[in-house]
């Protein structure tokens, strides 16, 4: 194979991964949506959602794939109390730099626009749930 063929294969595979792991904005029936946040929507998201958890992730990150279903489950569990969103750090590098994210997955819990806590790494669901309860006073 030449370099051009490899580049096309790599590009196709990246598109497939992006489609597979990019959070969808619209909820499925009976499912609370995990929103997508980027550099353009970030400030608005903070203003509109006083209890916000943002999962900073990347499509190539194995631990991020392990945390993704946990985030989905917690979004369902805390529906109406806490908003959940995902931010692709590869596409939003300025946000990642702004918050000093050097390891992913990194969940940042924002309370009324300020950082209340962080969860770094693929931690168990119960650990993440407890941090959310403490940060936002929800159950």
C-alpha cells in the first residue's frame, strides 16, 4: 500500500470512530440526552445549567469509552437535577487548556458556573455518583 491509500483508510476509520463515539444531541425514547459542548456553546451552557457535568474525552481514548456508558446512566439517574455534556478535547483544545486537562477522561463538575470538583480517569460509577451528590447536594 502506498501513503495515499493508507491516508484514505485512516481517514475513513477516524470518521467511523467519530460517528460511533460522538454523543448525540437528541435523546432516544426514554433516555435523557447527554449534550455536546464546544468552545462556542461553553459559556451559554454554564449560564443555562447551574449543575453541569462535562465529560472531557477523545475518540481514541479507551478509558473514555469505559466512562461513556456511566455518564449516560448518571444522566438518566439525575435527569432534571444535573445536566451532562461531553466535550471532545481534540476538537476543543482551548477548553482543555483553559481547565488544565492533561489526562482524560476528565469530568468537571460545574456549580453555578464555577468548578466544584473533578473526576480524572475511568473511576467506578459509584465513585462518580458520590462526587456528583456532594458537589450538587442531589440524590
